[in-house]
């Protein structure tokens, strides 16, 4: 395999496929390498003469290299076979699943997606490592008071809790952490997912199956007849699911669900756009958690800029800093330990919007997202701008990373 020539080569990779390696060995070598890097996705993309190979590492696509198109198609056929997919079908999208068993009994759940493109098929293999433990709430990256607010929501007997953010922002991880906290055996918990990413002992998990027209609304209606205390919905994406979730929350269930909404305050408008009635939404909504994922700086190579003579830099978030924090800004450098990226992991940046009496009244009256956010901030909510400042002041991440992940309009920055 030859090295792909791109704009940047953050990692010094060895060739992926020695000439004496079989197709099976080559594909498994790619999967093992992606797993070792803790990559979330492995990509095979068809161009006219080559198939490009890349991974998504800490949210960033990193090229591994490329193979001749004929060799790449052999890789693709092997993956299709392992995932139980149709070899002959090359004109329509396909989805499949492959439980890869590697060295030492390690199991990796591969969700395979194929889409036809100009020069052939593109493959995306989502890696779900079954040996990874569910995260606790404390490990998500919530600030201390934000965690306390989320715990208060979870300890409520009923209501709707929404987790919002764009695709790939860690919403499902947050939901699983919430379920892990609630899963004490004292409440019956049912989930409706697409797909089920991790099996949780003690939780009744159901999966959407579009091949038989079994979607979220159908499963939700069935689950409600199972007498659950807690219901987790993978996603609210249509009016029927939105209305049913609100009705369930109003009838005594604790409902957790994800929603595509850029910030916490706009989740209300998104639910209203899905034909939710303002009065019922106001009475059921307990809170909204909005999030992004930022990469954390590598402790071995991050560089320090002393700003002790400019204490005003973090003055507005000083109340949320520990002694000794806020005297420096750190930036990414890059070393062998972090694959020359300057970052080693990811953590969450959160807005936690707690719905109280004033906000319920505003939702019922149809107030705008701007008005809701202003009221929430007045009541103590930390918006993305200040949470990002806290993370930078703590030395967890860099200013550049916060600017990369959170749109400038939500940071109060003029571009």
C-alpha cells in the first residue's frame, strides 16, 4: 500500500498491506489498527484508480493510505460477506453488521454502511468495542454544578429530559451514562434504539427495524403497555414520536430522548416544530442537556502560555475555577504519544437548562429561543461560551479546539 498524499499526514503510518498478506488478513489488520487507535469509524472510499482508507480519530478524519482499486474491491467484497450483505447489489445503499472477533477474544461490533458513488461504493464501518465500559456521569465532562442539576432531573419521578446536539456529539454516550445511573433495579427501564449500541444487563432494550416498518412510534406505543418507569428514546424525529413522548412524560414516566438542536434553548422550538402543543410541552419538560465534544490536550506535549499578568482573561468564569487555574492557556504541540495530533481523548462541553416555573410559563406563552436562553442565563445556566472558557482555563483543551467545535454564533464571536 502506498501512502496517501493529502494536505496533512498527522501520523507516520507503516504500509497497511504487505504484499504477502491475504485479503482477510489485510482487512482484519485495518480493523485491529482502527481499534488500537480508538477510532470511531473506518472508511473505504472509491476513486477512479484507487480506494482510499481512513479512520475517524477523536472526531477528525485521518488518512491511512490507499490501495489499487482492484485490491480495494476485494476488501469490500470480503466485508460484504462477513456482514451478511448482498455481493451483487452495487446500485443501492446497504446496511449490515459484523461481530469481529480479534486476538485474545476481543469483540468489536461493526455496523457497516455502503453507499454508491461516482467511481464505486464507499464503505463506513462504525466500531463499537464491546469491551469498553459504559461511562459514568462523572466521566462525561460536566462541571460539578451541571452534574448536580442533571442528577436532580434523573431523580425526578417523571418528566421529559432532552439531550441535544449535532450528529457525533456524544448524545448516546450521555444517555447510556444516565441509564447506568438509573439502573439500580428499583425502576423498570425500557429503551427504543436504532441501533442498540451496548447491551445493559437489567435494561429491556428494543431495536427499530425499518425492514418490517417497525419505527420509533410503533415501538413506543408497545413499550408504554409494558408498565415502564423509565423510557429511553434513541431519537425524537417525527411529530408522532414527539407527541407520544410528551404524553408519556405527562402520565408519570421519566422519558429520556435525543433531539437534533444546536443549543439547549432551541430544543423547545424544535419540539414545537414537531407539532408539540406548547402547554403540554411546558408541563412535561424537565430539562435540556446540549453538548459538543472537544479533544483534550496531550499532557506530555501541551505548551503553556503564562497569562498571570492578564487576570481579566478568565474573570467572568473565576467562580467555577479551582485555585491555581486560569493563570495560563495551553495549546496543542504533538508527539508520538498522541500520534502527533496534540490531543489524546475527548470530553464534553455542556449546557444544562433546568426548566423551572418561570421557564414553563414562557414556553406555554410561545416565547422565542433568545428569550428562553436569556432567562436561563439569568437563572444561572452556563452557556457554551462560558463553559468553553472554563475548559480552556482548566487546561483541559485549547481555544482553537473550542472554536472548531462550537459555532462562533454561539460563542458571541464576530467572524
